[in-house]
C-alpha cells in the first residue's frame, strides 16, 4: 500500500448542529455544544466531524437557506465559537468539515434582495430569472421543486419567474455568472483561512442547469404515492456536464491549502456518480455513495451493489460509504436494532471512507413526530407520505436524564426526544461491553490499528442467501468479514481449496471473540464476525 491521504484512513462523523448538544439552554444545539462533544468523538475514535450549516439563515430549511455564508447564526453562536471549536478539534486530532451550500441562498440574502429589486439590478444575473412562457403565461418550463410544487416562483415586482430547486425561499444562484463563481469560491477561502479541513458540497448535482432550460421528460416508473418531484426525470435540471468545470474550480481553491477534503452530496446512479471524481481526479475526492440507504437490506442485493460500485471506480478513485444522514430514515429504523449492529460492521469494514450519522452509534432510531411538532417544510408541503425529515433529526441521546442530556431538563428541545432514550444513550452504553456504542468504538479502534481494514484491498467471497463475506488484506495481514443479514443461522464456507483458519478478533456478539475458526464460519442470526486469517 502506498501513501494514503487522511480521509482514506479516516472516518467521518456527521453532526446536525441543531440536534447535537445545546449549551445555551434554548432547546437548539449550538457550536459550543459541539465543542463540548468533541472529547466524546475523540474517545469514540472518529477522525473528522462534518457539521451541517450553522450560518445566518431564516431557517426555512433549517440552515440550508443561507443568508450570509461567512458568519454564524446567533442561535449557534459566534465566529469566535467557531474558532474555539476548530482549535479544540485540532488539539484532539480531529478534522473539521463544513457544509458548503453553493447552489442556492436564502431569499433574504442581500444578493437576492438586490437581484429581485429590479431587472436592471447589477445582481439580476446572479440568480435565474426568466420571462413567463409566452404560450401559457405560466412558468418558463415544467421543472419541479424537490420539496413540492413548481420550481419557478413569479415575482410580481419585476414580472419574471425565478428558479429554485428547493423551496421558493431558496433561490438558485447562477453559476454561469463569473461574479457569482468568484463570490462563492471566496466563501471556501474564508473558511479555509479559519482552519476548515474540507467541505461537503450541498446539492452538487443541481449546481448547473441546462442553458436552454428544456422541459424535463416524464418519469415512466413514477408512483403517485411517492415524492411529486419524481414525476419527472430531472435530465435538464441536474447532473449537467458543465458542473465539472465548477467543481474543478472548487478543487483548485482547496488544493492551494494542502490536504483538504472535498465531498460532494450526490444522489446519482453509480455510473453517473463516479464521473464526479473528475478527469484525472480533479473533481471531488468523495462523491457521496448513498446507495446503501434505499437498498433492500438483502445480502445478495448488497453484494451486487459493492461489486458494481468497486468495478465502476476510476483509476485512483477512493470509495466511500454512507448509511444514513439528516435527510433519510435512520439505519436502526430501516433494518431493526439487531441488524443495525451488522450494518455498523459492514460500514466500518468496507473499502472506503465511512460516514457515521450522529446517534446511529448509540442505536438511535426515527422518532415519531406528533402533528403539532412537525418542523420540516417538506412534510408540511407534502404531508403524510413519509417524506418529512424530522424523525431522523431528533436530539442526540447523551444520558438517561430528562431531555437526554441534550438540553437542560427545563428547556423545550426543538424536536421530541425518543422515549427509549433512557436505554439508548452515551452514558448508559459507554461501559456496557454488549452495547452498540461499544461495538462502534471497538470497530473504529480495530480499523485505526489495522491498515488492512481501511486502506487494504477488498475481495468478495462467494456466498449465498443471507451471507455476505469479503476479504480485506494489507500490510501482510488478511481479514475475513463474515456477515449474516438474516434472522436464521447461516454457514459460510470457503469456495474451494484451503479452509479458513484464523481467529475471531471482533464480533457483533462479544461472546465469540477469540474463538478459533477452522474451516467454515457459522453465523448466528444477525451476527457479524471479523476473522484474522492465519498467513
Ligand atoms: C441537501 C441537504 O442535505 C438537505 O437537508 C437540504 O434540504 C437540501 N440539500 C437543500 O439545501
């Protein structure tokens, strides 16, 4: 194995700042809270923390509607709090990754206020303004907004429509405009100069749109009970070839600062996704591989996904894996508490940078949100279809106390807290050898100590039914990862030739550790094993 970059060895931990830790007692998490939690993250054994937006914002989309890219929202603290966070993270050896939102701003951003003030505004072209369709007098084309409704909103004052991929309060910037590009690249420099170690680029596939604004075609496999956005295939509004030039410019900025990480948020099929590594590796370092999120939790489907993904990676491209995030149902709710342990072993032993979503390590699940507590605009716009994202954004469970140690007992947390937080929380689980938190911590420690499991090679092992197995090899060591994705016992056997001989070094069920393997690997229901094979 040659020299690796820090993120190839490392593990990213994703923090949703409203929900991690509230230091001020207003029921909303903040930067000081995150700083307080860094000791925990260092103890857990991750390498980097990615923080969703904490910039000034009217909070229509909870921070993804930015009204000033170079400051901190007072709810979250101050720039000095940010500096203190970075200093403490770096002291602990943790990297800090920021969320960069280049596709759109808030409609309250001074740029947009100026842009909408008149057709002659010097900033008019900073956003996407179009005349009404002359045939209908309605929107210029059929594009849809991700959170429901048309993607165009009419501005009475100037008689034109503006485009927004998300909410009307999130107008899209015009990245074909040179001044926009320079202003937004300046935002990267601003945070790099303050110590940021990288960025996760929000909504990257949307950044450039068809220059002719052609209608999107209908989606033949659309099911009406899903998201209305899926009624059309976003052929002309997303994943346009021009986006790669914009990414190269972002990379150019980061590369001037040394080993800084660029992650692109990309929900795309594998063949399109891998294009974002860019020609000769000039794109994002990690185009987010979200494919484990919607996949049916079935060993054969997952084996085929890994195979297709590994095969599609261009020369020199480093893989990555994501199990969950602030936009999708949590892993424990998707697969159940027992399989969530197997999923953790999968995530932390596959080849590629893993991202852990905050709270998954203590077994947090989606929390049902009563109608009066709904906060997410998506659920408000398109109710009752399970699209709302509040359930996976509930406060981090630190302790069994009232409000789970997230905020003071007499504060009202911004979203409800899971009823079972008295069991699933950091302080109850940290000394329990059988907890999912301990499992995460031990997986992270083993991964850190074992190059074979991070930067080592990957080879699939043929398996059937609920069995999923692969070999990781590096630095003269060889590991077999054997997972049972089902509820029945399962036996994995080597293909042909030599039997597996080795020792179980880590298991989802700690009672098997140290066991010697000689031949086949018998797995109990929902069990995963990491076996160090004898040379
Ligand atoms: C993707 C983010 O993850 C999501 O939370 C947000 O609503 C949209 N982009 C719009 O910024």
